[in-house]
C-alpha cells in the first residue's frame, strides 16, 4: 500500500474532509504509539508502512519506550489532533486497524504483546473483525 492509498483509506473510513485533517489524525495516532513502543518494535511495525507514514512511528519520535497508560495515550492523541477524546479514540482505533491490514501479522502481534492489557481498547476495531462500510 502506498502513501496515497493509505491516506485515502483513512480519509474514507474516518469521513474526514481533506488531506490535512487526515494526516493530522494519522500523526496523532501514530506518534504517541511510537513514543510508547521500544525503538526496535516501532521500526518493525513501521517497516511495511509507506515511508511518509513510517516516519510518524520512528523519525517523528524523539524518545521511544516511554511508560504511559491508555488514558495518557488518548490525551496525547486528542492534543495533537485537536479533537475531543472520544473522536481521538475512534480515529486511533480505525488507524490501528488499517495498520493491522498492512503490516505482517507477526509485527502486529509484537505491538499487542508490548502494550499492557489496559491498552486492549486500542484494538476494539481489529477485534470486532475490522472496519466495515456502514450502510
């Protein structure tokens, strides 16, 4: 999947009006996730993503392996995106679901294994069978 396909899928799934809002949502979801993950795991997860998206998990992160909980993650996502916490949580879940479709299963499982059980909310869309069109 290339950059345009990835951003187009996010924009469509989140029903965002433009590329700017879409990139802000992607950055908001992935930079704090990259901050939470150890550097090697962030690199593994990012390896199959488009180069411009990969940067949010790797190059855009100044300190990997930070220890913070799910509520703090949501605060960081909401602050970056300029959204309320409910929208930020939904956007992060949908973006992580798309990531799960793009990266190898072993890299996605590594993500799940590194995060504490209290982060299971991040995987709600994945665990529900993935994102689907709503009629």
